[in-house]
């Protein structure tokens, strides 16, 4: 793990507006900048409430964002972006909408294709349109970062693009927009936010400058997630989770996730399990597996979650599993409709995600991954 004198690069959106009732600040900001044409990229539900953004001028809405978007969904977004000739692109929704907005901002009107920009720092830039991000869930932290993911339906693999050109000009985080998120989704997305923080905290590339966000994000989830699941209108709890999600996004740029996300991705690409639900199911297994390589940090994680455990694998697993299960999250692959016959293929897929597995504090072999899937089945 990195020490205090290790170099690190930190990036943030140029402007962050945070707090209950701040959604309308986007429209005021856009008007002050003189943007006359905006494209809002969203799912059908959030498209029905874009008035809260108080955008003026010509506003085009793309409302067909799908969960775990694939390249076909991106092509539709790019067609809409090219048609709108927008000066401002807005991601309004969960991580899927915000990731597609990032890609639209750099690919619309560009000579580059998606496959030419997959990987780190391949976007030529500068982009032609401004970019705003407005999250409506508390999980991905995508509003804060420079990565975007889409699924290649041919390979069932996530295509990851990373570029400073995808950093938002403004992120508006209004926890009131999350009041309508159902309890089950609140639980799963909250664990996703926590997983970002925990995987960064225990990461081989972990850094003290990021650790402070990682452990505080974990603590916020431990304090507020159960409250928000119980009462979706609990404003303090919703704000706490929105902040945890933002902090998780801060962790993703310089450090990123590790084994947990690598094992979770095949659930989404192959079986369309929601990203948060996949991460929640995998979380206790990978946290426990990593314990021997990060005992002190694992102890700090469990304390931040308000859970008692010793430093052995079984104790950590039981405590982490209980934290997720008590939120009503499905914790078995079979319960999510994943067939046992697919576990080998999932293990192959996960083992190929080296960009994340190489961050894991303990080496995960293909056999280790298969064993975790078996235990989770």
C-alpha cells in the first residue's frame, strides 16, 4: 500500500453543489454560462421530473437509459447528442445515465469511436460541450469521477474509459432526489457506495490522501443506510448516503476498486443483476478473503460499520454478511436467478479483469474466484 510520500493525482468536478433543494442550481449555473441548448440523458422516471433542474432554453431529453447500459444503448445516446447539437450535456439519474453522459460529452461529434478510447487517457479532447452530473441514487459516485463503463454484448465484458476530459464541470448533489428510491434499491446502492470506499481503503494502491474519504464514506453508510432503508424520507440519512456516495467517487479516480467489483461485474453483464445488488452479495466474501492481507484496515472497516468482529476470516464474513442481509438484500446467487452451470464462465470473466484484480490486497486466483462463487451460490 502507498505511503504518505507516494505521489498521487486528485481530481474533482470544477464545481460541486451539495444539499437538500440544490437541484435548481443547475439551471441557474447554465444560464449564467450562456448555454442555450441542453441534452439531458436519463431514464424514463427521471425524465419525467427534469423540471427540478430549472433548465432554460432548448432542452432535449433522452429518456431511454437502461440499467447496465451496453454499446447499443450508447449508440442511441450518441445519435441523440449529435442531433441536439447541445452546448451542455446533463447526466440525470444513476451511474448508468451519468456514465453515458460522460461518453456522449467526449464522443458526440468526435472522430474517435468508443473502441478507440477504451482504456486510460485515450480521449483526444477537448470536448465540445460542457458536462453536468446530477445523481438521483446514492451509490456509484459517478458524478465525481473520470471513468465510464458500458457492456460489450458480444464479449459480456465491461468496457472502461478513463479520461480527464470526462470530468464534470458541475456536479449537483441534491439528496431530495433520492427520496423516491425504493428500499431494496437504497440498500443495494448504499452497499455499492460502501464497496467503493472499502475496496479503495484496503487497496494495494491505497493512499492516506484517499483513506480519509474512504473510511468516512464507510462510516456514513454504517450510520445512515439502515435508517434510509427504513424511512426513505429521512432527510439526514439520505444526505449522509449522498455524501458517502460522493466520497466513494473521490476514491475511484486515484485508487479505484479491486476484487469485489471484479467478481460483481459478471453478475451484471451475464445476468443483468443490478450493479449495487451484485456488489452487496459479493462484498462479505471478498472482504473476508482479503482480511489476512489487510487485518488492521479490515478491523477499521468493521468498526466504521458499527460491527464487532475478530481478525479471522470467518468472523469478518459473518459480521459483513449480517450487515448486508439485515438490510433485506438477497445474498445468494441462486436467489438472483444465476444458474450454477454458469459459475465457471463467470470465474473466467472475473479473472480476466486485471485492471481491478491487480489492485486487490491479496492475490485472487481463478480457483479462489470460483470458490467464492460456489460459497455465494
